[in-house]
C-alpha cells in the first residue's frame, strides 16, 4: 500500500492549524496530542489529492471523545463529496462504498474505503477529535510504463498521459475494471480499447489472456444470457482473441479456444437472417445508440442504427476470424463462416445518425457517401469515449488524419479543461458549455457538470469519471500518428501521419526489447530514426505529412 498526503484543503469549518494536515510526517500514532489538529462536533474538511486514485483514507488519531464517529464521502468531483445518496442526485454506493459512517477508537490507525476518488469530505461527530494525520491509502498498479509518447504538442502529450493513467487506475487483480468508482466489472465488450492500450504501454500484458479466460469460464453471462444466447459482446470476445493472437503469435492458445469458437460461430449463425441482419436478443453498440423501447421517432433511428452497427461488427469479427483460420489452415469452420459472411455482405448498411455506427460500417468496408458524411461532419460532436478508437480509426482509414487529430484535441481537451485527471465514462462536448470544473464549486450561474450530465445507467453522480474504455486514443496515436501497426508478433509497418505536428517520439514495448522511434518534420519531409532489437521487421511506408 502506498500513502499519499492530501495536496489542498478545498473547504473546511473553522479549525485551528488545519493546514498542518497537509504536511508530510511520520505516519505513527502518538499518545501525545501535541501537534494534533482538534476537530469539534460538526466540524468538517474536504481534501483534494489533485488526481483520481483508487483506495481509501488512513486516519491516525490520538485522543477522541467516547461518542466520536465520522462520515466519509469520497468524490470523483468536488461536489460529489457534498451530496447524499438518493435517486435525485444519483449518488450511489454501487460497487464500492463511497458514503458511510464509522466509529473510531482513540489512539487508532485505521484505513477506511476502497473506491475511486480525488476528493474526500470528512464530517466529525462527537465532542472532540485530536487528529494526527489523514492520508490517502492508494492501491494502483505500479508496473513500469515502457510505452512513452511525446510530441511537440503539449496538449496531445497531456491527453496521452491522462489516458495512460486512466488505464493504470483500472488495472486490478490481473484483470481490467471498467470503472474504478462504479462498474468494477470485467465487461469483455468494453475491454478492446484497454487491451489495445495495454499493448502500447506495457511489456507484459497478462490481463489480455486473463480477461478472455475470466469472461468465458467465470462469467459466461457477460456475453451470453441465461439461455446461452449470444450478444454483440460475443463478437468483441472473438475480436480480442484474434488481437491476442496477432500480438503474441500464441497459436496454441488460439487452437485451445477452437471448441469455444466452433460453438460460438454456429450459434451466431442461427441469429443471422437471410437479409443479413443479426437478430441478437440484445443488440448493443454504445449507450448513446441504445434504445430498449420506442417512444419517439429518434428511438426508431437508434434501433435502426444499432442493428446496422451490430451487422458491421459481426462482419468485421467473422472476416477477421476467417482470415486467421485460413492462415493456420484450419478448415473446421469454413462452411459456417462463409455462409454467415455471405449473408452479412448483402445486409443493409444505411446509417442514419450515429458516428459510432458509421465508423463500424466504414471499418467493415460498407460505407457510402451518407455514411462518410455522418462520420466526418460535426468534428467532435457525436464522439463517445467508449467508441472513440473506432471513430478515429475509421477517419484514418479514409485518410482524415487532420480531422482525427483535431477531434482528439477538442474532445479530450474539453475534459481536461473541466479538470479531468482521468477520462470519463461518457462525454459530449456540449456538456462543457458553461460548466464548472470538477475541482471547483459552481459559481456565477455555472452548471455543475457532474450533478447534471450523464445518461442511461450513468446519470449525474453515478457517472464514472475514471473509465477504462476511454483510453482508445492511445492505440490510435500509436497506429495512426506515429504510424506503427503490428502485423504479427515480430512484424510491423510504419506509416507516420503527423498532420500539424512537427515531431513525435515513441517507445514500443516488445518482449525482444524496446522499439525506439523518432520522427521529425523537416521542410515537409519526415526524418525517421528507428532503433529496434534483432529479429524485428519494420516496413517503412510513406505517410501523410
């Protein structure tokens, strides 16, 4: 366990010498109350640790009145520490207690809480408290981050660093959580961005195999319902399995998964009709595209687009699988895959509204002009954190690298302007208009961002502000700005697309050794310097300057 002293006191009652709690000192209980900070009944303090962390707080006390108890309220935003759990605010203890009361004995050194937070409010009840220290008890993955990216653009560098930290906060138990405050679950359909980012950042990525095993063997209902019916998350499981094979060439693991794949592909085929529509009982692309009941015309558009998106996702997954199995000369699924792909190829891929769906259709090579217009128009409007990698990758596929870079800086930059130290479960750039920062109380008619926005299952304070699926910007930067794409374990292509950037440096973590890449633009020509270990092949291609 690591301990972090609070950085700032954001608010407090009138308590003498309260700033002494910010001073670093030996964390040891002392019977002598000299130097302690004395709190009286109904006193409070709100600490800011300056970045989101996972864990709780460690409270060291000397003397306390017998009736002493405290209320702890952890918050990802400052205002979250000042609300009660109710249906109006949507503040919650779901998945992790973040609002609770405890009694504390005198001469104690106690740790309380296990949640995601940046701020904590402590309310003191009882005649008196002599508090020696209050520190954060931090539980965060500590492995070395080998994959490092830098460019001449400070904002892009900050976006990379915040995204990489967001992933780190959500790595636990050898697996990947969706959200460190709420949604501490391993959703296979949500993990693709995180897995792609893991490959870009760390030399060892045991989470990839672990989450494939866990979501299938441990909790089959993550991508099956109770009747063993596939969902769209089944398709992501297949895509992640193929990603693992591409990354490490582990043919044995893929072949051990063949019985599972055979069952899945045969089962999926029964849900594809003759018109090429995938009729899973639960079709899902993204929360903004999802609709469980039709109440208006826009709901009909959601249902239409979501089906189109799932059709495209199925086509992508099954074509990738067929390609890999053909490479390995595995013929057992030829008939099922060919039949399903033939049906999907003739499906309707007319997109009506959503960028996420337009992106999937583009990546499935089924785009038309209307689809591309939806993908391009509005810049960052319509982007979601969950599907950001898909949207950005689709733009790169049609050579819209400048647009992608602009979107990254606008979309993720707006979160940073709101005080983000980790990226959010969802974000609409319109939510930033007249909104207060998450590290400030609203003033002068500002909108309380965290108290107001969010939707579906993450309304208001239930909205997670440190969500692992938001890190798709990392693999996008590696694959399409630096331009490094992995073909197989030891084979890469490099096709830089710097757009308005003047220089980039990146270190790719490979088990044979690091691949060091430096690219600099000189008179509209790129100077590329690569240092890679023996046995690595990198095919350098001409990119867009």
